[in-house]
């Protein structure tokens, strides 16, 4: 993965988390952050048990997390890079096997595509967790992905700014992220 694409990918996660989770990443970096990883955004996700929450409360946590998970892939697309291999393969499998087969696999938590990244898997897990009795996780995933693309298109100047800073520096702290974003982004829980 090239530096520019990785910077947009991680910036997408950061902006989605800021807007929809109300959290600024503790840090974000690009480069070989771990074997097989070219970037990483340190963003907290839910680890609390569901049992103390109503379904609606749980969805208010897990659905925004799914937006954060696909934020990187959506940012790549908004920045003009080719659609990710995982998303493209998912669309191909739906055309070949049909929506019902893919939904069944997703409902049981099976990886729908060979190239399913941790981002895709995280988003699917959050959505299946948020809507355990619903039969269309693929439809929910595609709606979340489309929503995230539209959000990042509307905040393109901020996305460009954060990605540019990240590409130039290689890593940003929470304070540097806040400075790069400025007052351009309202948050869900802020």
C-alpha cells in the first residue's frame, strides 16, 4: 500500500470516529505498524457487556462503530483510489451466489470474502451484534458503507487535510489530529 492511500485510509477511520463515536484517536500512524499492516489508528471500541443495555442503546454504540470500521475503505474511495478488494469481492460474490447465501454466511459470522479485512469483519460483527434477529446484514453493511462515503465526501477538505498531515509526518498524536481537524467537524457525543 502506498503512503498516500494509507494516510487517507487511516484519516477516514479517525474522522468517522470523531464524528460518530465522539472520540479522537489517541494516535494514528502509517508505515509497517505490524506484520501485514501499513497503518493503525488507536480508537477505542466497545468492550462493555450488552446485558445492561436495551437494544436501542446497544445499537447507538455498535452502528457508529461499524461506520468507524469502514471509514478507512470509504476514504480511499472518496480520495479517488480503486474500490478496495474486499468490497469488490463482496459485490462479486453477491452477484454470483446471491444475496441470500451471503446474508446467511454473515449472520453466522463467517467471513464472506477471502480478502475480508479486519475493517470489513469489524463492521459486519458490529452490525450482526446490533441487529441479531434481522435477516439482512449485507444490506445494513452496504447502507453503512454508502453512508460513510457520503459523510466523507461532505467533509472532503478535512479528510484531505488530515491525510496530508499524516502522510507528511508518518504519525499524529491526539492533539495533532485535533489541530488538523480544527472546528470543521461536529461530533455525535461531544
